[in-house]
C-alpha cells in the first residue's frame, strides 16, 4: 500500500484541524487536497519511480511536498537544512534527482539545478479530483533519509512503504494515540524521529503543532496555548527545559504524555521529570534511522523501577542482545543489540558493502552494546565504535558520563577517548557546568568523587568545561565538533607550554 494513502486511510472528519503553524491552520481536507494537487503535478511532469530532493524547515510546504512525492510513486530524499554545499553536491552527484522541492531561503544551495519547486507553488494547488496514490510494491523505496551521522559522512537510509507502515502502526499502538492527540513538534521533520511524529499523528487522525521557537522555553507557551496532549524531545531538549526554563514548575494541564528518544537521557533528569509530572506518562524509547524510527520503549509505569533501561522491543520488532557467538546474553553479560522486523531498512543508498556490515541474516546489527535483566529489559552500555582502549582496558563512556552527570554543578557530561602516547587513549570528560562556583574548584570536586567511586582506569585524565554543548541538525550533541574543539584547545596549550 502506498504509505501516503495509509496515513490518510482512517480520516473521519475532513474539517478537523490537522497542521497548526505560524503559517496558519490546515484541515485534513486542505492537506489532502493540496497533496493530491501537487502529486498530480509531479506525475504529469516527472512520471513515477523518480527521486525528488526535499530541503526545507518544518512548515506546511515540507509536509505537502513530502506526502505528494510519496503519493505520486516517487522517492523523497530528505536532507538537513544545515547541510554544507559540498555535502549537498555529493548527494546530487550520487543520486538521480529529477526534481527538488526547496524552501526559498535555501535556493542558493541548489543554484543551477533543474525542476525546482518552492513554497510559491502552494497558492497554485487548486482542488483536483481525488487522487489515489500510485500503486507501489511494499518493498519500493518511499524515503531516503540522509543522516547527520557520527563520522561526518552522509549515509542515505532507504526506507520502504512497508517499513514506514509497520513502524507507524506499532508506535500508534503502544503510545495509544487517538484523534484527540495533538503533538507539540519541535524536532526537524527531515530527522526520522521528527518524521515519525508526523506519521503517527496523521495515521491516528490527530494533529501536529509545528513549534519553531528560537528559544526552547517557548514550547511551554505553545503546549498550553494549543492544548497539546503530547511532547517529544531528545536528551538535550529535556536537559535544556529542566535547567534553563520553568518547565518543571509548570502544570501543563492538557499534556498526557512525553516521549524521549535520540540518545540516553541521564537518569537524574528522568527522576526530575518523572517527579515533577508524576501524573503524566514519560515514555523512554530507543531506535535508529535504519529501523525507520523506533525499536523499543519503556512503559511509563517502569520509568523509575527500570531506571536507565530502554525497555523491550515494540510490537512487531524482535529485539535481542547477543554475544559474539550469536547467542542471547545472560543477565549481566554484555552483547550487541540486534533487531528484526518489517521496519528494518532496505539498505544504504548506493552502498551494498555498508549495508552488508549492518544487516546480517536479515537482522540489523545496531552497534550498541547492552545487557539485560532477569525480565528481559535492556540496558545500554555504549557503542562498539565508541569504546575507549586505555592502558589495556576497554572502557565504555556511558558509565562515566552517567556518574559525572549526576554530580552537583554538572548539567551534562560527554566522555571521549583522545590519543595518548602512553595509554593509547586517554579518558577525557567534557562537562557542561551550571555556571556556579569556580571551574578549578568544581574540577577538583569532580575528580575527587571519581577517584572515590570509579576504578582508577575510568577516572578522567583530563576535564574540560563548556557553557553549551554543540548540537547537530537532529539536536543531538555533536561529538565530532566537541572533540575537535578539545583537540584544538590541547594544541594551544601544548604550543603555549613550549
């Protein structure tokens, strides 16, 4: 089934508000009509089975163009708005792009390209006869998401109509979404997490508020003004809200639940939020772009009793932690998380070797190391590629980050391994501090606590302080940029000491 048709399959009230943004309100009738009109135009000008790039911020244009590309039987290629000119040029060289839907403010990035569509097309999208989505095979690629990645290289994750339908169905089920739900969406729609908010609320017949506030604290006003029932964020979202805004003191009477994914939120923030909003559901989730969006969730009733867990597999997903022999680990043992289900990507665009590295025997090898408890709840210990090798020890940054992050005066902590002539790699802690007290005093206090509570080989060899963590386009901490900053600081110190 064409995924766009799947999203609109259960619409009962076409006059209901669907998309709310600073550009106005779209009802379901508006959205379907404009999607059909643009899809008709795309079929007429391009045909089907082609690739269409989409470059836009969160707005009605993005949503209409996205749905129209899919409904017309073409493939939407999603790229982040902060993409560099060289990265975008590489995507154009790699792909067979026949048209580009580009927000006007980003036109300079696509100078010289043919078949460019901007938001100026919206007033031209007059009603057309109802347009049934172009028939597709379940395994046809509907969307390619070019991830921001942890290495700097862009990977195009190919998601099929089957992938999108399966993951959307599962998320609607475990979040118990209904037509009464309205999500306050701050995450970019070109990111799989942001896209899943759009997918699930359209499928449920609910509504989406596009909250594009420059300052995150504005979401408090948006939630209350627009009577939102749901909110979604990555770890940095909740850390900023908890430490820089009055979020934890708010009542938020219409809010039914909050969902968190996109990385591990330190336990102290989970306690803070669960304590401040004891009557609301706080859903911890885990996923990957390669899994369409979501792989596991922790039921809200277990958020404190299973603190730090990512839960268990969502409906339709088999999630396991296996050892090097491919067997499930026993409680307390460390292994790799692998997943299977209809939500697992078709592969990486133009990269069969990269695909074969992560999809083995039909299962997605996530690269995340974890263990399980006696009830099968999964607890992540770190990334295989992020393991620090220091003095013969293999060290996962997660334990150190969680411990340091729990200390007074610390808002957040990122631990990396940097080259060291003696140890191979040195454990380096980069700390976002609360801005109270002196850095030397805080540094010594942190090191003393680490020496008391951690094995000696896990005690940071160096500590650096930052006011803010740099974030990538998905609002996750940009570890590449952070590491580069620290390395440059070390070089300066080295030159100064010569």
